C-alpha cells in the first residue's frame, strides 16, 4: 500500500501539500493512518506539469522523509497540476523506474494497490501493452504495466473508457479459473489539463480515497492531510472523480463495460 | 534513537541475528518496540572481524528492510565478532560516513543516543579529537566524534578508562553553565578480540540495553530479538558489559572518574 | 560495453583481482583500454560462491571507483569462484537489478555486449523465458533475459548446449527480415563448480576476452589486468573457455547448432 | 578537479547550458578536456534562484551523465541565476552534503580546486568559520569550509573583500613553515542578484575559467561549451569577474590584501 496526492488548480508551489500540512504526504511516508503499511519508505516520486507539454518527474529510492532534495524542489517548483507518491513496495524492487508517478508522452499516472498474484499474472498484463508502447516499460511493476495497458487501450483519446476496459480485463484475469485473487486499483491519471482518479477493487476492499474542493482547486488524496475531516469527502468504492479543464468536478460510479459487448 | 546488536562468540553467519530472528534487527528497522523512534530507516551499517586485523564495513543510506545486498551479505559473511546498526537520525545528514559502525584501525564503535544540543557542543567535542586522529573524521555525527575522542583519550591501551574519561568530559559539557542538556550514550566498542558495551545517560533516561549469554556466545542488543524475555538480561542504567577474550563476561557499574582528580 | 573478470581456483580474497592489480577492474571502471566506452561508471556488481550453495551478490548503482563498501568487501570476502563486473549501460536504466552478475538458483551469469535493437527485439527474447523462470526477471536488461533464456533452454543440465541453442535463436532474430542488427555476446556462466566463458558476435566485432592459467587457478577477463601481455591468452572470436571442476581448461570453437535440425 | 558553469541573465530553463550544448556540463562529466581529471563522476549538483529568496539545490552522489532526474529538472526549472557542478573528488567522501553548490541563507557557492594538504590544514580552515555559522557545515569538504569562512569574514556585506581576505589567509596557511602546498581556487559566488567568479592559485597553476557575454546574459564556465572558441574569453589567473545587478560585467585583477594591514 502506498499513499499519494493529486492536485489541480491555481499554480502553487508543490510544498503546499507535499511537505507543509500537519499530516502531509511526507509525514505519511513515516506514519500513515489509513494504510495497512504504516511506513511508506520504499522510494517516492513527484510529477508536475509546467511550461513543457510533458511532465517533469523526480523519483528517488530513499524515503521521502529524509530527502533534502525533495524539500528544495517542493519549495521551488510550482505547478497547476501535480502528483506525489510515497511507496510501500508489494514485492517489486526498490528502483527509480519502479517509483510512481509514471510518465509517457504528456500522460502521467500513479497507483495505490496491486494486481492479484503479480508473478502469476505479469505476463498476461504485459501482453496488454501494444508493441509501440512496450519500449516505454522501463520498470517491472504491475502499476506501470497497467498504465501502459490503459494507454494501449485508447487512453489518449478516451481515458475513462480505456481505464474501464482495462479494469474489466484485469478483473477477468483475477477471477479466471475460480482463483479469485485480489485486485486493488486506487489511481490517478492526468494529461496536463484534465485529472482523473479511480477507486476500485475486485475480491478485496478498495484502498481509501478522499477529495477536497475549494474554489477552482481540487485535491485528491489517499488520506486527509489535516484533522478537518469535514472538508474531505470520501470517494466511495467503485467510483471515480473526473475533473476536466474548465468544468465542474464530477463524482461518478465506475461501471465496468460488459467485456463481451465492449470488444 | 537507533537500534543495534553486537555479537561475540563462535564464528557464525551474520544472518543468524541480523535478519533471521522474529524480531531481528532488520524487523526493528521497520518497527522497533522500545524506541522513541519506531522507524529506524535513516541508513544502516554492519561491521565485522574476519581474517584481516581491521574490520570490514558495509554501510548504506537506504533502509535496512529493503536492501537486497544486506540479505546476501548476511548469508555469506561469517564472523566471531560483529556489529549491526539501524539508524534514526537525530539531525545529521543521511550519508554513508554518518552511518554506524565507525572503524579506525582495528577498533570499531557504534552508538545509540545523542550528545546534548549538538550544534552548540559540536566544536567542543571535536576539540577532544587529537590532530593525528582528526583525518579519520569523515562524517559529521556526534557519535563518530565521541569515538575518536575515546581513541584520543587512550582508548587503544585502556578502552574502559578512556571511555569513562570521555563520558566525564561530555557530562561536564552538557551540565556547563547550568544548561542541563541530555546526554545519552548506549554504545559498543570492540577491537576484534574484546567487546565492551555501555549504558549511560546524564539529564535523561538511558537508552535500553540487554544481553544474553549462551555458552561462550554473547549477544548485546538494544531490545530483545525474540519473545523469550527470560533469556535477556537488562543492563541497568550506568552499567557496562565487559567481555574480554577468554574471560567471563562481567557486568559492572560505570563510575565516572572525578574529572579534577583524573586529569 | 562493460568490463568483467571471472575467477576460479584456490580460495582467495576478492581484492586480489578486483582492486589490487595495476589495471584492476576498478581501475578499468574509470579508464578501460580495449573498450569503446572508456568509462564504465553505470553501476557494478560482484558475485561469489562460498559455503552456501547459492552465490552472494553485491550490486550498486554508483561507480565502482568510489564505492568504499566495495573495498571493504573485496578485502574480507574470500571465494574459489567469483565474478565482478563494471557496467557501461547500452540504454537500460541504472538500477541494481540491471547490474551484473545475475543469479538464479545456484547459477550466476554476466555479460558484455548487446542484443541488436533491444527495444525492437525485447519481446521476442523475453518470450524465450519459460513461465516458471519469468518471476526471476527482476530487471529489464537484454543480458538478464538472455541468462534466463539459457536456463530455460536446459542450462542447468546442459549449460554449453543451452547457451549455443540460445545464441542460435538470437542470431536468427538479429538476422530476420534482412535487418542485420549487431549481436555481441562475451559472457561468463558458473554454477559454483564449473566456469564457462563465451566470445561470440553476429554482424559485428566480438568484444575482447582473455584468460590466464596459473596452476589450478584460472582468470578470464575483458582485458589484461597488468602489462605482462605474455601471460594473457586471447580467446578468439567464436570460441569458448570450459573449466569443469577437476578437469583441464579447454578452449573450443563455439559452433551454433543448425536451428532447423536442433528443434 | 571539477567542472562547473554559472549563468546570470534572462530567465531560461537550466537545460540550455547544463544538458543541451555539444560540450555541455553533462558531457564534460564523462569527458572533460581541460581538466586533469577527465571523468567528473563523483556526484554533481545544481543550485538556482527563483521566487524564493533562498536558492534551490539538487545534489546527488551518482554521476550526472546517467541521472534521469537531472534531465527532467533541467527541462522544467527556469532561473535567471543558476550554478551547476560535476565533481571529481580530491579525497573527501562522495556524499550529497559534499557535492557543490553549497547554500547558506541567500548565498550560494561552488568551487573547483583544493586547499593544500587538506588533512593537515582542515582544522585551521575550519577555525576560520565563526561559531554562528559552524552549524551550517553539514559536509566535510575544503570547499564548504572556505565558503563559510568567506561568509564569516563579512561576505554578506562585502563579498569581494571577504573572499580576498580569506584567500590571503589560505595563502598564508599553504606557505607557512616553508611547506609550499598548492592552493587552487576557481570559484563562483552569488546572492540571487550579483554573481562573482574568481580564478586564483598559490604554488600551482590556476584551474581554467572562461566567460561569454551576450547582451545582458553572462555565462562563466570551467571550459567552453562549444567549439566556437572566439566567443569565450579566458579569465586570466589572478583575476575575477564581477557581475553586479544592473551593471556592466567587470574583469578585474584579484589583489590580495596585505594581511597584516587588513586585520
């Protein structure tokens, strides 16, 4: 289990939510409250959009709580849309390419969860990545494979549809042969303008997700950053948050397409 | 606060106490029980004696719990006298030279504790290091400075006396001008044959220390490695364990020399 | 291009060939002479056999020349069969799982070379790895994939035959569709008792390989470790060195099986 | 010997000089031309001024040439005054706090050179740092000590005078007792508005330094970033470049004050 935050709104320094709050993401790296793993010290990462169409990334294998570069960068980098993630590995190695967020073209993705028994399902999930995107697979996590599978399923034109189609396939995989392995997918996806977040699980409890709106600013988090619980709305299991540029934030049920019909 | 173990006895693989026990040192790096810092993820280190007169060291800035090199080395390196340490920094940077244990010639040292307000006392403590040892100061911790001060106070010929003389000076420093800063010193010192451990504090509670004897084997630890509490004897505050080669292990009170008389 | 050494013989400290010689492997990491990449600073690794049936590994992303752990370990670890490797990446990320040597069960492998246009051929090569070994793929290099393909082709029972069968398939891949991509394979393989080294290329010049025998001791290297050139015998392109336990070292031509016939 | 660049002018992405040019600083990390150390792979760092009065820092122990974070940050961070530095250690450990640039308050400093026999002179140079700045000494390099000595000598009010006074003292130290140790000081200093660069040596050849002006933009470098040699003016030994905000860039001789008179 990992912890993450996603922000979209006015351009602000990253520190405003990554390091400054009482229960900031960096504090959560050392002591998360709503996670089975209370320590999220297996690397971390940040991704942000600025003047370049592709996001910037800073990923590191050390824990977030002791990284002095992180503090400088959070103070100096400003963005209107950014992700930050602290990792508790579910088994894959602690390497920079295995840290979230992942970027491909102008898309960025991060994930809290896991895909069944990864060593059993890995080849099937990797097979969902089309050849032209396979070169973008620089790590070995389930999360990166799912991201590239979503892009391969048409994520650039239809991010929500492609995510639902991919989740439907993953759900088939974890249910196949009556094995019923757990699938947990609490994830965020963005392209520099639009932000999407998903809370879904099959055969398991969905990992927590909350959001807070304040004017045009939207913050989506694994767990609240402060004690003012009233400000934070839980995203129910099986729901998604859709924040399109210039539109009202929508909370919608996440309905998996009937696979047979969809394909 | 850090956690550490020191072993002297039959030659065994390091894994026997570093990674294998239920509450091994590596488990403690993620979840210590008797420490104010439950996470000890600010680097770690091991030091061991083998066929070479000087100890070997392996120190790394990543947490012990996720370091695959550590597991291989613990399985393959065998020693009759070794130290292992997981660090929770009290403020100095997370660098390899700041990780314990420290080595100088055939001496090795590690520490759990702190020396008052380090930024205020640092210069005074560093002044205890003689010029000929100052080149061995490769890090910036209080712990390394105290180690070199002990060696400078005659540690090679008289390790217990030099440690007590240094503790007396440090106690003077933390008490000077009526400021009463805390000094905590739970430490181990070895030369390849003899092993010494100290539990001392001034103006504060002494950090925990236990030991277990089994035949010729001696294990000294910050906290027990298993639930069999009866096997572990606490070292009382203000005491030290002295394990000289070929002699019975002694538990003795740690009596600071009267400074005026001693110098 | 990387540089490596492999040793089999009397039990000696690793330092004897890794750090001590005038043109040691660590010196080569900063200044190789027979390599297109004069700097081999993209991580390094060592693997060795001791009392445990599986080899130990120490792999690190920093350059070998400045790693103080490496110097301690080379002085303290002794082995009768060990590998050491300094890496110049051909494009895959600088992570520990991408550093050589690789281990799987009691087998160990390291490689200097590359497999055609890796982003184009990667899926085909990964498809050679059987499902039961795919979980052992923890990195993303061509080298690790080839190692697991060799084991999948029966490497445990027939290491030379499995290597030749795999090289035949790789040669087919780089020649397919008339594209003629370069394949360079200068590699070492061991199981704790036997040591094998291969020098092969298709569509390119084979990377250099030398060996030196002295009594029962055998050293195989990318380039000589000292100026006494007469002691070092070049392995000709398309040849292999076979050093079975208790037998004379053999230098043999490396004849690829006719694929059609072999399968 | 290290390599560095300093820029002051229009706000630009760091990549324009750190990674983009034919002989960029990152290329120099792998292959410097005018340095005794052709490889500068012992860590690197960048520092830049933005909207915050204190500079941002990114420092890392890995070589610059393979750091993917560096490429992202150089593309996304924009600044009107920034430093970048690739390190070839002269003996002190490869740690982040030992990487340049160093920051203290709104001042930033980086250095190429060395201060005599550092293990002999270290205590004397550290003694130049006043107590109130000694807490800012987080590493162990000669360079950081000299920077803090300059600030301690009044660098905030009178940066040029304080640097000259400190160089005079260092020159005395390397000449004392007729030992004549080499002192090399090719360094840059900035406060967010003004940029200073110095080329000085005692008992040795001064490390190279060049600058290029183009409109209001000033670039100062260890060695030219491209083959257009005519654009790059060498800074003669014993000279300094002074670029005060809103003023013409001045090249002036660096005249050490008579110590006796100055104090």
